[in-house]
């Protein structure tokens, strides 16, 4: 009986040691989080996927799309034909919202005939900005997403746009060169 109590006591001590280690680890992570929040005006390259950046990126991309639609309503869509850009914006917004778009769905979001939009999807795939893959559950459907290259370019462009809008120093580099560098976002 005494051995069982001793064994239970040892297990309890082991549990406490493990719990203390986990608590120390969490305290360290909390301290890092506090430090990162204490400097809200600087966003490092790893922060281009942070919830704060994603939230701001959703707003700016959504606003870009609304502006494009308003422009087309005001002046007519025949003056402003950029289906590739519309597709890239829609695919980046879908990525930020963690949703997939079918090829048909993506094409329907542009203001051009479906055949024209489909031709642009093909061009974007060939250029490496977009990836297209079949739906393994429905052979009639294909999905389209930004490639890693396309996603990084859109992140860089949005970061650059946020810089310009919010009055921080203009970046003299291309959006692709922003990835991997500290970017001022606030």
C-alpha cells in the first residue's frame, strides 16, 4: 500500500514538473506576443501572414474590387478591361478568407464573357501566377488558386499599397522584393 502511495506521489510530481514546464513555455510565448504588440507600427516579413495583416489586406483588396466595380458602373465596363487583375484580386481575397474558387466561380466574378475570363485563367496558369487543379469529387469542376509566387506577389503589392495609403514612406522597390523584408504597415 505504501508503495502505491509512493508511486502515485511520483506520478503527481512528474505531472507537476511537466505542467510547470508547459506554463513556463506559455509565459515565454506570451512575452513574445506582448513585445510584438508593443510595436504595432512595424511588421516583419513573418507578419505578412498575421491575422492583423490579413484583416487589413481583406479590407484593401475588397475596397479595390468595389472601386473597380464602381468605376465600371460610372464609366462603362468597356473602358476598363483587366480580367487578369480582377482574377488575381478575387483569388487573393479568396485565399485571405480561406475559401476555394472554382474556375467557373472565379470567371463569373470578372466583368467579361466567360470564354475571355477562362482564356485569362489559362494565361495566368501558364505564367505561373495561378494553379488550376481538378476536383477529385466532381470531374466536371476545377479549382483555381494563387500559386505561391502569385500569393507572395499579391502580399507584397498589398503591403506596398497599405504603406502608400497610410502615409508611411513610399517603397521604391517592386512588390516581389518586399517579401522577406521589414515592411512598415501602420
